[in-house]
């Protein structure tokens, strides 16, 4: 079923230290941006990290309010509108995971379209540290089969192979 995971709200409190505030801008023709209640939002968090995850959203996730961690490549108008249509008022927020590179081409147009949208839920772009904490909270961190606990240590202590 992919990596959609649902955790108990009691067991899952994620501190987002560097997340920018969700802002709704008003002008003469209306408003753009997103909104959250003054008291914030406390809902279960699930991860959508691939198209497979998006296709396999369990009915339990769709039946009650949730926020979703969203892979940066899935942060497109089509995916956001699809989630809005499928979840309605149960879509409590999107936390977009950190991307090492900025989008270009079509992705830049998608970002511009999303920036002009009006959403009744929070959309938060996470930095690398907050992304790691959020992924860890839902148990979606990739595992390294050969972890190096100290990246400053050279796994090969002999810098000149073949010389002893």
C-alpha cells in the first residue's frame, strides 16, 4: 500500500522549528493564500511520498481530518486539487517536504498557479530539518543498510590502498 502511514495524535507531535507561517493575502479582487485557525491544527499526519501513495489513500484517512506530508514533486495543482476533491473539509493541511533543488519549467508554472490559489487549509514548505522530523514522526524515513554514524570518519583508514 505504499508509505501512507497513520499515527495516533497522542504519539505524534512534530515540532516544526523553521516552518514559515501560512498567510492569506487580501486585495480588491479577493484573496490568495491559505488559512489556519488561530489555535492551530491538531490532526493525524500521513505521508504521501509517491503516486502509489496517492492512489492508495485508505478509507480511514479519507473519513476524518488529516494533514499530509507531501513529496515536493507531488506539490502540483493537479495533486492539490485532487486531494481537495477527495477529502473536502477533511484536508487539514499540506506539509511539503524539502527539495534540494528549486523547480524549473513546468514545476515553476505549477508553483505560480498554487501561489495564486485560495485554500481553506495550511500549506507549509518545510526545511530539511523539519522534513526529517516529520518523516520520522510517521515512520517514513528511508533506512541506510550501511549507516556511518560519524560522516567525518573515513571508512577506509588507509588513504593509500595497496600500501601497508
